[in-house]
C-alpha cells in the first residue's frame, strides 16, 4: 500500500459470537468480542454493551448481563 502512512488505522474492532467472549490487542488495535447468545434463553444469557468514545480516542465499555465492561486505552497508547 503506497499511502499507508496517510491511511487512518482502525482503533477498535467490535465483533460477536465467540462463546466465552474475548479481548485482545494486536499491533495497537483492540479486538472486543461479545459472548455468544446461543448458550441459553432469556435475559440472563443476553450480552450487550454501550461504548463511549472519548476525545483522546480511549473508550469506556459499559457491559450488561454477560458482556464484560472496561476501559480501552487510546489507540495511540
């Protein structure tokens, strides 16, 4: 890619359907995976989150039910 230095990186990838849920940071990119919702029925087996993105690109995740919450550092950190 000739314009790699000018291309803006993706700071975070949000994805779903990994049975136990997972978080990794690879080469500065956050990968946040919600728990799968196929393990059972009803509210207790649900997983959802709300993400607040701050001015410095750090993020706060409010996890509900089976989703894990936390804070993700700025993509430049």
